[in-house]
C-alpha cells in the first residue's frame, strides 16, 4: 500500500487542492502576501503557509495556515481537510504534527485555530487537538445559515410589526450614503462615542460591498446599517449590522434586515450567513430564539491554542 507523503506547498499549487479549503481562503493558495479577507476591507497582511498530503500521485489532504506579518510569534491554522475516502488513517494528525515540528525551532511558537461546530468531523478534530495537548476550545461566535425565503415567510417579518419598527426610519441603499454622510457619522462618534468599535461601517465597505447593503436615517442622521458581502455565487454574508442603541431596543434593526432580504430576492442568492460574536448577548439570544428554528445550519466558532515546546 502506498504511504502518505506530506510536502510544504509553494506556488503554483496544484489546482486539485483548491477544493480542499473554504472558498473565502482559496486566494491564499496563490502563496503571496495578502490579507485574509481583502474584499471585507481587511488590511492585516499575512503570509500563507500550507502543507499538502499525497497518496502516490493523488492529493488527499491540505492544511492551510497564515503567518501574520506584524505578529512574528503566531501561526493561525485556517483549515484542515482530508478527502473522505482517506480519513481515519492519521492524515489530519500527520499534517498538524508536521506543522508543529516545522515551527518548533522558529520564533513562531504560538499556534491557534478557529473552526465552526455543527459540521461532520469537528468532534474528531477536537479529540485530535486534545490528544496533541492543545488547550480546551473557547467559544467566539454563533453562526446560522438560512434561505432568504425562510426568514421572509416567518413571523419575524410580520408586516404589522415591521411597520411599527420602521416608524421614523428612512431606509436607503448603502450605495446612496455620501462621503459627507460618513464624515458626519465619524464626527458624531468622535464627539460622543456611540458606534460599537468593531461595527463601524467604514471598516467593512472600503473594498466593496454587496448592493443589498442598506442604511437607515432617523431625523436626517445615519443611525444604522447592514453591510453585506457576496461570498459565493449564491451566498451572501451579513457582515456587519448595527443601529444606535436608543433605537435598538425597539427592534428597529429588523426593517433593515427585511430591506436586505427583499433586495436579494431577484439575485442568485439561495443562502444567507449570519455571524454574531458572543460579546453581544442580546443578539445571541435573538439568534437562538428566532433565527435558529428556521435555519438550515447553526454552529459556534471556537478558538483553540497551543504553545510549542522548545525543539
């Protein structure tokens, strides 16, 4: 029986390996310095690092990681994949072990990985990492994936409720928000901070956004927004959603979600992804109560760490 060979990847990467990671990461297989999510306005520069596994001439596994340019001590594992008919043969563990061994003699002595539960193989991955001495995983975000129709037809989007929530709001496409609007938004936040630091819209639209993105005016001022990005031909991600706190308690963000979903109806969008950090407990509660029951997928993203021993 042929043995498994593991090699570090360099450009050009065999095209068969591109299907072994998430579509959002496939640009990293060009093995050139870039950012993880350039279309989301991500400016943090990384160097891709990857291992491939071969069974004879057949590529059967891929480990993809990033090396942050401004953080010389860390390695972030992005994905580990083994072809289904080659699983349970120790290939994933071999890829992780080879990664650990490679970085032992270097300054990059801290490894981490972020992954999503609710998918086949996650339990095996967690057992594998525990066996190798990685720290217990910690929850980071809650993710749901649903069809636009499932939400539009649910009682979340009842017209009478939306009318009350929409009162006083003018909802417009994000493309109609002007430079003057953004400047005014920045000034108001600088004078009296009210925008959640990680949800400022200019962090997410600088390198483009999906046309379904919307904003809300209240008494002439921009008070809320939903920035979306198309992550594949038929899937759109709700990347950033926010509304001024004094309005959020009245559910005023729901009409914005409705406007986005309506804008997506005539487009080739069959699925929507919605991700919320656990640091926003009110939104986490809303997802568990209202979105999860009509979603096709519900899962947590978890983070796990490993400190390399000296070589």
